[in-house]
């Protein structure tokens, strides 16, 4: 599976996550889990509804989420941050 980081994701990661070493390490661990098996129950992956219908989300920590979508077999990470920041 190919995973791509959008410009928005890179910006959000740098602004919200990179400064917090613990969150960055947790993202790396969850990224590896996702790359190996996106259906791993630890990720708590789910489809989104409302104005972000068509996107999916998985948990990095209890409050940090990654928003992504799938297009033609490729995964595009579009946002990362706390629940309030990404929804």
C-alpha cells in the first residue's frame, strides 16, 4: 500500500505534533501499524460522516487523530491533530 502525505498534513504535523516528541513517537508507531494492517483494532479506524464524509480517521493517542482518504488503492493522509483540531 502506498501512503502519501498531503501538503496540509505535513504542515499540521510540523505545527501540532513535531514539537511534542512523545506524540511524534506515537505517530510513528501507529503509522507502522497502519502500514502493516489498516484494520488493526488498536487504530480504532472508522469512516467519517457529515461534511467530511468520504474520509476516514484513526487514533494515534486517545485524543490525536489522523484523517485520510483512499483513492485508487493509495492512501492520502490529509490532517493530524487533536479531536477538536481535525473535526
